[in-house]
C-alpha cells in the first residue's frame, strides 16, 4: 500500500481528515483548517469555536513591535517577496543559516543594496527548498497563514513551485491596495507601537500624525528604547551620550546632566504619543548606588576608565532611575533580559545586529528585582511588564511576583517561545498563580509586518482553546470564558499600556 498522508480540511471542520497519497495533486495544496490549534476532542473544540468567534474579528492592538515607522509614513511598496518576507525576518533566516545557507544569499542585512531580480528569486527559491526544515516550528505556522490568507497562495512551497509562488506574491505587492497604510485597514490594526532610539527626531511619527484621515483610524506611536545609553561597557556608549547632549542641548558631562537629558527625551517621546519604554540587559538587577559613587563611576565612564564590574554597577543604577522616571511620567516599562546578543561574533561583524544569532540563557528575577520592587513595586503610576525566554521563570518567579505587586504584569511569550505549544504551557502555568488580569495581552514583537494578523489570530485561537478546557472541567462558565477572551484581546493591553 502506498505511503499516505493526512490532508487538512478547509472550511469543513466536522468532516474526517482526508487521506491522500503523494502522487495525488491535492497532497501539495497549502490549506488552513478552520479548527487549527483547537483541542482535538469534539466537546472542547465546539466550545473553543464559540469563544473564538467572539474575538476573531476584533481590531489588533500591537503595543510592542519593530515595524519601521518609515514604511507607514512613506507608504512605500514592499518591493518584492524576498524583501518583504525573508530579508527582515531573522526567525526564518536563522533556520536556513543553521541548514547551510549564507545570510548574504537572503539579502541580509536590510541596509545592504537591494538584490536584482535573479538574486531575489534565488533567495525565495532557497526558502521554498528548505520548507521541510520548518516543520513543527512557529515560523511554519505564521508563514502558512500569511501565504494562504494574505497572498492567496495555494501551492505548497518547494523548489518546483517557488517561482509561481513568487509571482503570485509579487502581483499582490504590485497592487497599490497592498501598501502599508492600506494594510493597516485590511489587517484591522488599530494600535501599533514601533521601537525607536531616544535621539530619533520621530519625524515619521509626526508625518503619520499629521495625516488626520489616517491617524483618526489608526494610532501609531514610538517606543523609547534606551539600552545603549544605559550600558557604559559598550564601546559606543560615549558616542551615544555625546549624541544625547547634541540632541537635547544639555551638558551630559555629569550624571545630573545625563539624567536631565534622559528625562528630556522621555518627555519628547511622550509628547509624540509614546506609551512605553523597552529595556533588554544581561540581567534584571537594578539598584541605586550611593550618590557620590554613582557620580564618580559616571565620570570614569565618560573618561573611558571604568572597569567591567563598575560598568555593571552603573548600568544597574541607571536602570533603577528609569523605573523612577516611569513613576513620574507614566510610561509603561517593559523588561526582557537574558539574551546573549550577537552570540556569533563573526556573523555580527559580517552582517550587523538582529540577524538571528541572539541566544537566550537562564535568568533570576526574584532577588534581582527586589530593590526595584521594594522602591516602586506598588507605585500607582508604574506598570512594569516582565518578559523572559526562560520558560521556567514564568511559573516560578514572574507569575508569583505579578500575583502580589500592583505594578507587575506578565508579558506574553515572544521570540523563541512564541510557538503554539509554548504559549499553551505559558497560559497554564501563569494563570494559576497570577490570574488572567495580570497578563499583558498579545505582544507580537515583530518587524515582519504581514505576520501581525497571523500572530494575533494564533493567540486568539490559543486563548479560546485554553478557556474552553477550563469550561469543560467546570472551572469557568462559558459566558465567563467569552468575557475573558475579550479582555485578553482588548482590555488587558489597554490597561497595561495605558491606552
């Protein structure tokens, strides 16, 4: 008997899966089952469908991501399928790199000259040839969703179908109805935050805001990301602080002047719509130094005389002061520590940052956060969102912290653990200690613009699956589950990010 496979049904969730064989043309169709990610047993699945039906068409709130604001401000074409889907997406690129593909063949980094048509087609063909390498990954899920629902692709990616799929997506890109601003409508994105350097002039955000027709329907805001200004051990730290002085017109030769300059830029961001700040360091430790010692370490840092240990102590002091500033200006503070940036120095040197070789490691939170939380953890004007790539930390530390401190919220998984299985583990582990009210709402953390609806739809399906299971075991009534699903999509992010 020939080896067979199970083909997903499309739009007929009650029918049994159809067995097809490899020589059947239908075996090569790309499909999306209406019940994807729902529980397999019929009773729970029916409840999940009803819950999901109440949230599937709600607007997308994306309070943390990396879509370049210039895309929206200038409403430029996405150019070609490789430039849209592959070059900026380090999730996809890292898997291909692991399987022998050079990043230069994929157009990485985005700042390099755009490849010609032959190069773009070759890069896209490479992705399709490596389609099997994505089996079981979150990237396979998101990309399939995009291919089918956004671009109308019906062929499974392969070396043989790559050019036809490329042509289908190129035709979609060439349609002016598929420019970034038009897609904000089609993707139902009502709120989108970008990530921006503290010295950015935010002109793209100002251009968007000035377009009243667009800004009345969509809110696009900057996010204050000061990491490199808080890390005296960085080789470019003094250059950054000089730039801070130039932009603010303030003297940053002293710690007091630096503090005034940071407050000045936070106020500028807030005046331009920012609702949050974003921080990623080696650990979460934050603690004030003695004033005299802090000033001395800052002077040493400005003279390039600071030691590694002293630089860590000063960074922790500066991060603590960011929390203090948050209590005063009300910007939500998000923390995601313990990522070894540019783990492979050769790749970083050749291609720059954020190309897929950032690797997570274990992190401790309870002790590290105690000084900050003792000082500000119950402050009425502080919202502190904690993320990690270390799954164990969610149940062991983050959920218990959020279950007590009024300022602490649980950041939804992202990056290496935003796969469906990981998110279900997350939901089951944090709600028992912190409850649904302490969860941030969906964080997509993406620069892959066309994946935003796929990621948010995935989360809504998993919300429905988790809540349906609680209904089936009589821990929730169905009306409560529906209400909670709506809160997770709408109310929680609005509350956490003060929208």
